[in-house]
C-alpha cells in the first residue's frame, strides 16, 4: 500500500477535522484514526494503536499526546504546534466563548434552564465515568476497598484529594506488582 | 499575579497526577479551586465541565473555561499551555518505546490511580450534587443520563444531550411549577 505525502496544510486539516468530532477525547481519537489510517493511509493501524497505548500514560490526555507525536513524526517541532493548534482550536474557541457568556447567562433567565438541563446531566456524566472506570474492579473486593477508602478519606475526613491519588498510585504499584495475574485481580 | 501563578501550578500538578483525565480532575478542582482557594464557585466548575462536554473536541479543555473564569483570556490561554506542555513527554517515550520495560510499573501506577479516582468521583458527585439536585426535574435529568448510558447503552455524549433536552421540556411544562 503506497503511503501518501504529508504537507503542513494536510496536517492542519486532518487535525482540525478530528478536533471537530463531538463526544470527547475518544471520539477525537477515532476521527484521527479514520483520517490518518483509513483515508489518507499515512500510517498503519498497528502504528496508530501503539501510539494510542503510549499516549494513555502521558500526563496531558491522549488527544494532546497523539497530536504531538504525529505532528513531530511528519514535520518535527513545527508540526507539533500545527497539530496541537488545529486539534484544540474548535474546543478552545467554543469553550472559552461559552465561559465568557457565563455572567450573561447567570444574569438572564436562561441560567434557570441550565440548572434543569446541562448541570444535572453533567453530574450524571461524572457518575457514568466512575462506573465505566469501575467496571473492571467490581470483581475484586480489594479494589473496591481502595475506592471506598478514597471516598471515606475525602468525604468524611476532608483529606487532600491529591494525596489520596498519590497514595493510590503507590499502593497500586505495590499491590499489583505482587498479586499474580487472574488471582484476585481481573487484570 | 501570584494568584495566576498559583492557579497555573494547580492546573499543572492536577493534570500530571491524573494523566490528563477530564472527569478525574474534577474532584481535585472541587477541593483546590472551589473549597480551599475560592477562585471559582461550585456552580462555575460544573458549568465549565458541562460546556467542555457539549462542545466538540477533547473534554479536558474545560480547563480553558476555568482559566477564563478566574483570569480572563490570559488565564484561558496560559492554562491550556500548561495542560499541553507535559504532552511532549510522548516524544522521548516513542523513541525508547521498545526498551520501555518499566511500562508495566506505570500501568500498575495508573490502575492504582484509577481505582481511588472512582471513590473520589463519587465523592465529587455527592458534593456537587447537593448544590444541583435540589428538585424533581434535575433528579430526573440526572437519572436519565445514567439510564441512557448504562441501560440503553447510548454513548455518553448523546445521553447528555438527550437528558438535557428532556430537562428543558420538563422545565417548560407548567404542571411541575
């Protein structure tokens, strides 16, 4: 399969298009895959999936990390700037634009409407994220204990959330490195 | 000025310890920016997250909205910069990819973070929910999102939009007022 050539213009358009995908980070990443792998044949599916796996452990979110990696692959540092700019442009403009309208909404009768629509829906989404992240752990009493302890520590004792996360990271390394696969844990 | 630097530092470490996961950052912001520093209100935080969710693109750019609410356009721009800069770590990682044996260690670390994050997100839901779920319609909207996503298996974004639309319809139904 012949691989096509990358230009600055193409890089910009591919990432702008991905950045216009609705549905959050995963939707953007699917759109990138569709453009880069299926449509333009700039990289293989395996290459993209490897990058996706690595991007999960980069502290900035998968979209950002993949945009940087692909921008760099084709056009070095300048490519990273173009890819990042393009992929974030739609979300940045719209989010900041709506943030700028906050005081306007707050003063108008529209805000009452928000309290009956997007605000409670957003609270629901937080629960969904928690459930999705939790679906792998429900079979392990040990992991449920972790989650419950984190809840109690912050809700009842007001502990620092960052400290709880760091404790989780350290305990994660200790526990998961010492528990055999398929023993207590589903991983 | 110190307030801006403080703010950017919070964005930086919150992003780094949660690996840039939008919803996981919420409990941290609820504690640092809302409770401890009073930079934004609970309502503003939820508003920022909601608009991050309805607009196209990655959700964690709701940080730009928080930046705008605390420090104007400068805050929006600088917080986004602070958010993306750690992303450049992907470049050395791609480079040493094949030698990266410690990757299982990082995987374990992320699993540990994920597990406690579930507890933290439930905690944030309870805390934030107390301010939002104050009457019947918000409760219906809240429950609808979860039912659509988890029982009917509609994707998260669509559940959000449909439940919000239901809330707007119910809002205009006079019998509920």
